[in-house]
């Protein structure tokens, strides 16, 4: 019997060591899980902050672009003078129908009426550039006046 007791002791010792090892692994896993949870929360807060900053910046940029009437006036005026026959300035101002009319007339007439359309573009470009920013905005953005 003494030999069977010797055999049980190493097995019990091994079981005890396995249990202790399992407890240590469980504790370490708990600590790792807690660290991961904390890091995830930090990351989520950082992402929210970055998204908020991006959203604010995008909003500011949009407001600056949409409120910058002078640049639209200048771009539309210069494009009207240079490419008036193609009606590109109409597209810049959001007048797709009028821009398409000018483009189609210039192309379908095989250039015969392009001079007339270019003259209209030249006149419109000069009118755009001659107006103040506020007049341009009120006339072509708010009032939506498509011609001259």
C-alpha cells in the first residue's frame, strides 16, 4: 500500500500544479481582457474625437466654400469670357439647362453659331465681373437669373 500512496501523491501534486497553473492563466487572461477593454475604450474615445474634429472641419470648409461668392463670381466670369461658347460658366452657377442649350447650339451648328454664343458668354462674363459680390449673389444665386 505504501507504493500506491506514492503513486497517488505525484498525481495529486500534478493535479494541484495544474490547478494552480490554470488559476494563474485565468488571472492573466482576466488582466489581459481588462487591458484590452481599457484600450478599446480609449480607442473608441479617440475615434469619436477624431470623427468630431473631422466633422467640424468639413462643416467649416463647406460653409467657407458655399459662402465664398467672390470666387464663384470670378471663376464664372473668367470661364464665360474664355469658354463662353461652351456654356461652362452656366454649369458652374448651377444652370444646367442653359449651359446645355449653349453647348448644343455651338456643337450642332458645327461652329456657325458658336460665335454668337461666344458673344453671349463674353457679355455675361463681363456682367459677372462688373457686379459686386452681393449683387452677383442676389441676382444669380438667390434670384436664379439664368441669362445676363
